[in-house]
């Protein structure tokens, strides 16, 4: 193999990785726009995308997607739920939803790591454990941060957990079904 071929393959690989990350951030931004208005935290389809990214891209790529997405929002791009009219940027990330946004990176990384660590087990089992752990981490980060705005205890659970459980269970189930179908199809 000559140097020119090696460089060409490296450029192609880098282009592919950048494309994956950009497509992932576009999916996250689009999923942020599908919202059921709640206060102080909106309900969006982002958890489905975050968990799916973790399952399909693994811990590193999925984390890069989420961190890039957060950076886009930090720069003021309207990628978050409710933007516009709400301003993006540091003020949005520092607001009530900031913990959940950081939790997205934790959830994607955890789901990706678990699904890889349990390689060899049934795809549905791997994915179920992965989305469960990812969801727990996302809620922990989100609730911890949100508590600074609404207080802790029952008020926090009413604002940041209970209204979202059924929807997030549904989205997690969809992620598991998609992952399982994809892997069962590949096995045939």
C-alpha cells in the first residue's frame, strides 16, 4: 500500500466520521422540535434519539454527537427544544433543562458502553439494560440540576420525573425494538 492510498483512506474515514456526527446532531435538533409543552422541562423525542445513538454508534461516537450538539446550542444555534423564541446559548444550558442536556451525553455513552460490554447476549437484553442504565443517568443528572430551580423532594419529582416516565418508557421501548430488529435482521 502506498502513501497516497493510505492518505486517501484516512481522509475518507475522517469524512465518514464527521458525517456521522453531523447527521446525529441534525437528528437531535429535529427531535428537540417535536415537543409536548411542559414546564419547566419540555417533553421531546430527544431521549429516543439519544438512546438510539448510544445503541447504534457506541459510547465514543454517540458522546461526540451529543457534545457537538451541545456546543452548537452553546454557540447560539436554535437546536434546543423551544428555540426560537427562547434564546439558545449558555443561558439555555444553565437553565432548568441543563442537567438533562448534560445527562444526554451520559445516557448515550452509558447505553453505548453497555450494549458493547454485553456483546454475545441477546440483542433485546443488551439494549434493554443499556437504555435502562442510560435513562437512569439522564434522570439523575437532570433531576439534580432541576432541583436547584424547583427545590428537592416531591415537588422535584412532580416537575422532572413523573410526567415523563410513561413517554420515556415508550421511547426506550422503541429504541430497543429498532436495535433488536436491526441485529436480528443482520443475523439472518
